[in-house]
C-alpha cells in the first residue's frame, strides 16, 4: 500500500499543515488526498506511531449478571 502522490507533493502538504491555519479536511479538498492519509503523514513526520487497537470485538461482550441473593 504505497502513497500515490509524489514525495514532493507529500512534503508540500505536510509543510502547509505545519505552517498552520488549515485543517486535514481543507487539505483534502485542495490536494485531493484523503484526510486520513494526511493525518498518517503527519504522525510519520512527527515520528509517532499510529495508534490502533490490537483487535476489535466482533460481538458485544456478554456479561452475566447474577440475581440478588
């Protein structure tokens, strides 16, 4: 899963965000790059890992409630 934009375009987007005054959604509209991708680029630029949970529950957990004594 590679980035389809040229590295120079990626750098321009990251720099534009760092300058400030613009949101991920505004950059998405301007450059045609998904806002989640821009957010991932920013995390990579800052040297931070993406935070993901190890697994998502497939069903709601069932907690057995005991009746009062």
